[in-house]
C-alpha cells in the first residue's frame, strides 16, 4: 500500500466537472488578470472566513510582506516571529528591510510563546507575527493584550489555518491584517501559486491593493514604491470551486485526526498532538513526536508512507539566517521539537484503511529494540 503525505489528485477529481467549463470561460474571454472571477472569489473567501476584506495576491510570502508593509512596518523596524515556522514568515520580514526577532514556542502547541514574545519587545518593535501552525490558532488573547500594552501591531501568518477558529473567531481575523497562502498543499490550495491578505481595516486593505499593483491606485499614478503581486483568474476559479468544499474537507481532516489519536493512543514513547481547548483546529498537518525520529521516518518511507518533517531545521540554524547571530541552545523548545517531530499523512480523502496501515507501521517502528 502507498499513502502519500497529501492527495491533491483526489481534490481535483471532486472539482473537475465544475471547474472545467469555468476555466474554459476564462480562456474564451481572455480575462486573465483581475476581473469578475477574482473579485467573486475574494468576496466569497472573506464571507467564508468572516473578515471584511480579502485581497488576492500571487503567493503567501507576498501576502505576508504586503500585510506587514500595509500595517506600517518599514526598514529597521523589529518584527517578532516564532523560531518554529516555515522560513517564508521570516523572509517576508527580511524583504522589507525590517529585522526579524525570533522567539521560542511553547512545548505543547509549538506556537509562539507570549511570555517570550513580551520579553523580546523593545522600543524598535513594530509588529508581532503569530503563525497559526499546523492548523491551530495561536494564543491571540494574550498577544492582543501585548499589542495594546506596547503599541505593536499583530500581523497573522494564517497560511496553515484556513477555516480555523479560536473562541469562535477566525484565524486571520484577530490582527490588523493576515497573510495566507493557497500553495496547492494548503487546506485551500490553488493549481499553482496564490495567496491573499485578510483584514478588517479598509485602509489597510486599500494599501495592500496599491502596493501590490506597482504602488498605483489609479492607472499610471505611482505614489509609493510597490511591486506586482496578483491573483490571476485561473487560480481564482479553482480556489472558488474548492472553497465550496472547504468546510467539508476540514471536517474530514478533523475526523482523520481523531482516528489517528484513537489508533495511536497506546503507542509507548509517541507524543500525540493535543488541541488547545479554545481552538477549533483544521489539521493542516498531524504532527507527532518520537525518539529516533529519523529511523522511524525512514521505516515509514520504506513502507510506502509519505511522512515528512515540518520543519527539520529551525530558522536560526539555517545558512540564510546565520547573520542573526543566534545559535544552538538559543531556542531550546524549537530545537528539541525539530529533532522529534514527524508529520503523518493527513488529507480529506485519506481512508480509514490507509490510516490503519500508517498506524500499524508506526506502532512497529516505535517498539523498543532488543
Ligand atoms: C506555505 C506557507 C507560507 C508561504 O506561502 P507561499 O505561498 O509558499 O509563499 C508562509 N507561512 C507558512 C506558515 C506557510 O506554511
């Protein structure tokens, strides 16, 4: 049996009949950039998530950069970011010329630790970027309090949390703005690269649109230095069709997560993910923790199981961020997790049979050796 890490072909099969004619209509009209398909998707996504404004852009990294810039982050401003994240969160800060200030995460959810975030605040701090990792929502109440107390803005990285909620509020709806990614493997994925900025602030959303359109809000009038970051009509059509299934697909992810928890409850030495009781998680990834992770991963892979590691190298230990001057031991929780984390295959269309097979191989791999 083969169990991939994600199964995008199954998603395509579900939407093919609906998307085919709509894509043909886009090609026939040759309205590739902007237009009704993009606006309709932006509005539908805003309604679905529960935010006022959505601006479609080219990818998630752009979305974060645009959200930060529209929120007023500029050159030499300090931006607090969790050390345990995908590197794109930090790249978005760097591209502005702002200074990423990494902080450690909590050991349970592996999300930004508000105590560490507060400790890192200085007179130069402009923003905190909570990352809603693995489909969880970061502890936004405590971060919102820091935002008010210290006058720093919150810009959320919601790339892994489409449809996630915390105390009934949407991930991506707490801060001044949020960036999300529609990379194909995300809970809501395009047929290529795409992303969006979310905001409840009309001025922020308007600034995002301007910066993403070469700094122009009227044709050939350029008052700020921008760049080009657009969601195209082809991606909007695919995203709109998948959006109609997102609630159901997230429900199936929750079911699959619950099934793993049941199947793996008695495996000695295996750490299972636990939801924060305030959260309604959307399980972008199902991340367990295990000793001898590399051996266990190799055994899963050898058995045809597409397990992975998100992420093997903490940002401060990458070559790209050596210049931050942080080293081994600076973010102990992130570093310890990086040795033990293992992402199991989880996607809406995974079958009980596939999950039983994964659990079986994993259980054997975790058995103590003589
Ligand atoms: C995917 C992802 C991004 C970047 O999105 P791209 O569309 O690949 O640029 C940023 N942050 C997190 C946490 C992600 O998972």
